[in-house]
C-alpha cells in the first residue's frame, strides 16, 4: 500500500517534525503485514524492528495508532494523517484499477463516492476508518478524499 499522499499533508501543518517523518511513516507502516496478518501480530511485530533501527518515537506512535484495534488515541498530526490516508489509499487504488485508464487522474468526487457507498466494492476497506480519519483531522470529508486523490494521481 502506498500512502505517499501522507507526504502532501505536512504542507497544511506547521510542525517540522511532522514533515520530516511523513514519507517514512507512510512507506513503513505496513512493512510487516505480509508476514503478520493477524491483529495480534501486525504492527506489534514491526515496531520493535523499527525501534531497534533507531526510528523516532513519533513515527512509531503513528504506526501503532494506524491500527485502530489497539484503541490508542492518535494525538499528533502525523498519527492522525497516517490513519486518515491509510484506508483511503486502498479505496482509491481499487477505484483506479477498475477505470479504463487504470488511473485516478482527473476523477471526480461523485465517482469515488459511488464506489465508497458500494459495500461490495473493495469490501476489505473500512469506510468507517475513512470517515473517522477525516473527522479526526478536522477536515471536510469530500475535501479530504479529493486531496488524497490528487496527491496520488502521479502514483495510481
């Protein structure tokens, strides 16, 4: 999963630390997923590896916070942003795959929203997490979806 769109959000915040870690956080947050598919192992297996490699606490906190099943509050802009873009990137990637162009370039909100409302489409994507992510960031849902879609245009 490419959450490179997380790198675009720092421009809307003023925290240098946030800006410094967003790219790495987006790239690393699921590095352990293929080998650790269960709630008990995903994230928990990867955090010690990243900590041992010297990754900073804000990055580790954001990665732990993206796994909503731990019930930990996302307190930093970095943690909120990773959570807000993670599931949305999955939905947008799925939307791109079913378009004739295989891209989301130029897509309108109405097209994305139609797929968002179709529970059979990309059914493993949590619509609740997508809505909650926008809410936790304090951004309008439609604006959030389109911001991330535009950020991903060059990737997906």
